[in-house]
């Protein structure tokens, strides 16, 4: 007797409805489900989503599905990387969300993403989205992939590489990030600041301070600089941020948030109301 069951037969009825929506011709139906995937994914459904990345859907849809997996992979990886002692200490924390994927699920999804990344028949934009998603759960193969992307003459691939460098802490990309910061491309410079903030590279603080206070700088670059100050700055940066926050400036809200983050690190027990931040 043969087994005629397909892999989808093991899915729940609700998961099958979700998958049908993700291949629907109705863009609104697709978008509604894609926006909520983070709260819905488990091991089985995540692998089904990865399978859709190979299907002949529009490239932008496939990119969107790949990116939807990123927060899930990162949350699961972070939860599973926490030491047993730390998990015990946090077990009573009502805000500690359970891992959306099992350890086996993370490995399976990561392996499947690697296979798609290496498949030259998959559109480049999808492969870039897959790499940007995969680095949320770092694996050995990703270092070579990121270095290859950084060596590309295609700016889109270089931007993917810079983004990925912000997530792969096991490898030293400091020199590459400084090269990106010195680039003629505003997009690469902006992404370099964001990646430096992710990696905690405090040697970028002087550059970020200078750019944040430069009225002639490109707004997107200034915003990234303010974000870096909020992530890595200390009390010596509060005055500069306060001046931006007080002014009727496009960066006022971001500067106020950056200042609040610095103050909260100075006194973790302090809970500042918005009116108390300046």
C-alpha cells in the first residue's frame, strides 16, 4: 500500500488556510497574512514558507516572505543561545516569550535558506533577502556569503553584506565597516552606521556625533547617526542630543528617544516619562 499523503497533509487546517492565502492572487489577502506571520509560525509552517520562496511567485512577494522569517529566526536563536542559568532566572518573567521555533526547526530553516541562497536559478533579489534573513541565526556558511557579497560590484549586494555584518558577531568585520563608512555611497555609509550600532563599535561614536550635528548632512545619514548615539552613547552625548530634541527639527523625536536610551543605561531603574527626558 503506497502513502499518497503530501507534506501539507500534516498541517493543521488553519495552517493550510494561511498557505492558501500566501499563494492567493489577491494581493490584499497575501499582505494581511504576511504581516502577521511572526505570531503564527512554528517549525512546520516555517519550512512551508521557505518552500514558497522557490515557487514562481512575484519576486517582491518572495522577498517579503523571506523577510517575515527574520524576526522569528532571531527570536528563536536568541532564546536558544541563552544559558541554562539565565533561562532559570528569567523563567518567572511574564514578558519572556517562548521560542517560536525549536532548535531543530532553526537548523532546518537555516539549512533550507542556505540551499536557496546557493541556487543560481533563484532571482538575485530573493537570494539577497534570504541571506539577510539567514544571518538572524548565524551559521558558518554565512561568513563566506557575506564576504562574497561585500566584494560584489553591485551596490545592492554590498548593502546586504553591510547589513549582515551587523548580525554576525563571530567574525571581525570592523575593517569592512570602516571601508563602507568611507564610501561615496550615502546608502552604504548609512548602513555602516546601523551595523556598527548593532555590533557595539564605539569607535564610530565621534563620526556619528559629527554627522548628527551637521545640518548639511543627508537626513537619512543623520538619522542613522542619532540611532548609533542612542545605542552606544554615554552621558557626554546628552547635550548634543538635547539640542536636537528641543529644536523644531525633523530628528527631534529620534534624538529624544536616543537620549532616553542613554539615560536608562545610566540608571536602569529609572523610568523616564517623555516630559522628563529633556
